[in-house]
């Protein structure tokens, strides 16, 4: 099963992706992680990535699609793939559809994590920290890092904070999302792939909704895996 988690920054896509990996054995394909791995790989694609990044340019869509294709063809994809951070634009969505079709694969579901309170998203993201070892998410107000400095999940002691996890940067990221990525909602609705959930709900409640969607059969006319 191939799925996309769609929603604005702070909606909880990363958290839900990690839960799907843990509970269902799915594979999370993060374009950021793939770009970093490609750069270290020494392959032809890796050299292309390194050349672009070293020049300070944005990696082109065709390179990202090429990396995704390489990973899909490697096999060992568990019970399915979660696309994380891609697509972000209509052009990228078209390119992803075309590539999957060429390889005999298509999307099963696009889970839209809906939110109706941008200020709540700003508060959710501001003060966020992530365990560098296992990815567990903490928050200064709602789930602070334990006093002993150890992650409650893996006992790690290193925590990362994104430089743009602050109110001003978050509002800029939200503007970019609504301008560039939100049109994908209509795109996938027309393709009968869109499945909405309440992105502002409690983590376990959202997880149950998402897993319920994935356990259901695709609607008639929806794109499905063919290989």
C-alpha cells in the first residue's frame, strides 16, 4: 500500500508516519533523508545531488523522483510506503503519478490531516524538540524533555530543535503550504484518493482514524497498486 500524508506543518504528519512504521511495518520515504543518503552514496545520482547542493541550488523534481524510483525498485518495502515531504506541488504530484504508473504502482490513499486553527499549529510547533536517536517528539509546554535529560522511549540524551520552529517562521511556512501544497487537496479529491482526518485530535485518536482508512478498500475508481 502506497500512501501520502498531506497537511500543513505542525499537523502531525511525522508523528503519524512513525506510528505507521511501528504498528504496521510501513516504510517512511523522507525526501530529505534520501537526499542526504544519496549524497553520501557515491553513485551517479548521488554525485548529481551533491553537485546541486554544493552549488546552493534547489534539487530538481526529476532528481527527487529518480531517488524515489530507485528506493521503490530496491524492494524491501514492508507493508507499504509512506511518502513524507513529497509531493509539495501539483507538478510534483503529476511527476510522482507518472513514475508510479511506469513502474506498475499507484497510490492507494492520500490522508489529509485537516486543521482549522493556524494559531494552534503555531503553538504546537513553537517549542518543539525531537530525540536525535528515535525521533520521539517533545514540547516545552505540553511534553517537556524529562528532568534527567533522557528520552522516555530510547533513553537517548541528544535532542534537536529545528531553527524554523518558532512563531514567525511557522507563519511563513504555513503561507507557503497554502500557496503551493494546499491545491493538492483538490487534485487528489478528483482522483478519489483523498481521505480526511482531524489533524488537531489527540495522537492516538488520529492514529486510529488513519489506520481505519488504510484497512478499508479503496473507493471504486480510485488508483490502486497494480504490482
